[in-house]
C-alpha cells in the first residue's frame, strides 16, 4: 500500500542518515580523539609541574629561613657579648660606692646610670638585629611576585584552555558538542531500537563521547594549581569547571537513554566515562598535590569534593 511504501521510504532515509552520521563520527574521532587526549595530558602535566615547582620553592624557602634564623641568633649573641664587655668596662672605670668626686656627686649613682645605659643599648641593638632578621625571613616567605613568570604561566594556561574549548569548533553541527551528538544519536535510537541494539551502538557510546569528556576535564579547576590565575573579563574559553556536574558532557549525558534495552535506563554510560577518563586524572592530581604548602587549603577542599563526586560513579574495583 501507499502508506507502507512511505513508511519503508522513511525508514530507508533514516537508515541512510544514521549511516552518514556514523561515518562522519568516525572521521571526527580519527582527528579529534588524539587532539582531545593531548589537550588533557597537557593540562595534567602543567598541574604536576606547577605543584612540583611550588614544593621545591617551599623547600628552598625553608632552608633559607633556617639559615637566616641561625644568622640572627649568632648576631644577637655577638651583640650581647659586646654589650656585656662595655658594661664591664664601665663598671671597672667607675669609682666605688661611697666615693665622692671633686664636684661632690655620688659616684655610685653615676655608676648605676652608666650600667643602665649599657643595658638599654644592648636591648636596642638586640631588637634591631632580630627585627632585621624577621623582615628578611618575611621577604623569603612572601616574596614579590615575578611578573614575567606569572604572565607567562597565564598565557600558557589561556592557550591551553582556549584549545580545549575550541577543539570541536570546526566539526559538523551534530558533532560540535556532546549535547548535539546526543540529540543526533537519540533520534537514530528512537527510530529503530532493535537495529540500534543489533548494531551494538550502546557499547560504542563511551568511545564516541570520550573526546568531549577529555576536553571538558582539561578545564577542571583541580588541574590548575593556586599559582595560576584567570584574567579578569575572560570569555567562555577561559572558564574552569568547578565540578563534574558543571561540565557540558555530564549535563548532556546524565539522562541520555543508551537504548541498551527498552526501559530507557542510563546505568552504564556516565559511570564508564568517569572511570575511564575522570578517575585517572583525579588520581594524578591527588598524587601531585602538596598539602604542606601555605596556599594548599582551598585546593585540598576542592580535591576532597572531587573525590566525593567521583566516588558516586565508581566502584571499589575501579
């Protein structure tokens, strides 16, 4: 009948469209999957290098701090010895108590005044010495920022963030984001679920969405050590994601129906992506983190939140 012919034509067109989508997706993955993996590796490596630099700097500061404290103590001891020698000389050269000088003054009082002056001089010199040492130590613990180094780090980070953000800019519309791909695949799934399952599409979904996950994880803020700062007024390409939930791939796939059965369940895709592409990155971030650094408190909280978030999706075996 005419209706059956129209239905057959519609299914044929849908099958052709799905075949074209799969072909375009395969071509995109050939190009973008390695680029996304490199972008993520660059972000993680920068994070590890930044923490390593800060740890080394902290160790050097501590060594210099100890050296300054030792120098301050030696200087203070020298000042004390000089003051005591001066006091002793003043005592020896002062007339004994009860002697009256030619002007009729009490020599004992003069001697006490001399000793008091010597003590005052000693205390003032000790305060000055220790104060200078403390100032020097404070400079080491809170050094003036190296403007060129900081700008260089900001430029490198901005380039990396922009590269991750614009990775799929030249892709076809249905492949330009995880959300767009999810819509395109959802239409094909709803057209013929039996064929969808027969083609084993649900098992290929993690690989299809992996580059989008990697590109977003590269902008996860736990990969950006406290030394890195974002420029004011930056566009979306410089945005860092505060959590997995805030990443576009997660929002697009959290309620995505994989079509592995007829229940519309979504029990595997997001956990598999987290286990494969998020958990290893979190482990590397934790391994490079130095909790002894003064600037580490906020990052420690962020890492703890990340661990709690990831633990929702992974099992003990992961």
